[in-house]
C-alpha cells in the first residue's frame, strides 16, 4: 500500500478525524491508539486487543 499524506484539522476540543478513505485503506475501526511524538511530529499506533 502506498502512503498517502492527509491534511486534517484539530477542533477546539482537541479532536482529530481520520479521513474515511484512510480508515478504509488501513482497515481501522473504533478503538484505542497510542500517541507518539518525535520533535513536532506525531504518530498514531493502533492498540491490539489484549495488549493493554
């Protein structure tokens, strides 16, 4: 799968929305994610069931 950059916005409550196309391509559904940062960049990683 090719990586496609998406520009998303953060609302005043601090919420972000992952675009539908990206969710479908990555087979994402509602769940928990880990948030990582490196400098001013952020990364999300899906938490697998039972890994908490």
